[in-house]
């Protein structure tokens, strides 16, 4: 099922004032929207693709999406320093949720650190933030893939699409909504950091209280996230935080 072709003009028509200055490119196919923007090294730029041949998720995983099935989008934004980027992927997830909610999609929440999920149904999308140094700061490229309408058996990563959740979404409007929300979110993030988004992230957290195990074998229950975006886990020893790496849900 194809949700209609992406169009630069259609995306531009739905951008708000905060995003009006963004340079937007829509391509039929690219290796990776993130890689394209990182290589170009320009701020305030957006790349949207119908298909990717080398899309990536966290930890080097492949993110495959058939043409016409998803919103594949990256946005480049300048920040003062790499040290200021802690929690940016979580703030980006809040922005995507807000974009979806603006289009009537309320079934999508977040899973630490960068997944968009529907409770009990699976993964709807994922976010990857990468960066490179600039002469006067750091260029952060936030990328997102949102499953709009595919056969889950053919997605390459399982999960669920918006269509299966009963949500019919125009991909051009969704792409524009993400750009709008990210421009507003990244402006606020640059000024206030993840702390400005923490409550919004927690309000959309699907797995609060879930039992988890970390890559190094520590077990506990998800408690919250802190002001830097690190996951706070309760255990018998008084708890610990996880700033990166893999955290897997387990049976309690």
C-alpha cells in the first residue's frame, strides 16, 4: 500500500513560521538521509526520502523501508557544543509524538532511548541523532523513520504501521509537522536542554515500571529518566542510571 508520493511543494505548504527558513529537499532514494546531511555539513536543512538503501538505527542496525511506506526524514541543526546534546534524541521523540498528535494520532508513545511505540503492538518508528564538529559549534542531525503503511512482515524490522493502528496519515503533512515540531523543540532544547522536555517525555513513556536487563547484565525496573535523559532503574542495591547502550525488556 502506497500513501501517495512525497512532494517538496506539499511539505513547504504546511510549514509554519518557525520552520519557514529551512532548506527542504525531497528525493526518491538516498543511502541515508542522516548521512547526506552530515556530509553536506549545513545547518537548517532537511532531507526527506521515499526510500533509503543504507538507513541506520541505533547500534549500527539496518532500518529498511520500502518506497512509499514511511516518512524518512532528517534535519540538521547547529548547537553550541557536543556536550549540550545529552537527551536530544528523547526531545526529538517528544517532537515526533507532538507532530503525530497534531494529526490526530494519539496511540504512539516513547521507549527509551529512541523508539516510537504503540503499547502492546510494537515499534512504529525510531530516531537516530548523529553529529559532526563545525568551526563554531556542532552540527546535530536528527533522523526519524515512521512506519505509515507497510506489511509488517516486509518491514525488515518487524513493528507496526500507523495504518494498522487505524490512523490514516498524509505523509507530506506528517513530514511537515515533524519539521515544525523539531524546529520549535531544538530551539527550546538549545536554550534549556532536555530538562524542558522531561515531563512531556515521561507523559508519553509506554514502559514505566517495566522489568529490564542491561547489556552488562544488571536487572531492575524502569523508574524514570533524569534531567540529562539517562534512564533511572530501581534495583535491590538502590538503583542505577543508564546513559547509553542496550536495555532489554524482560518478564518480571
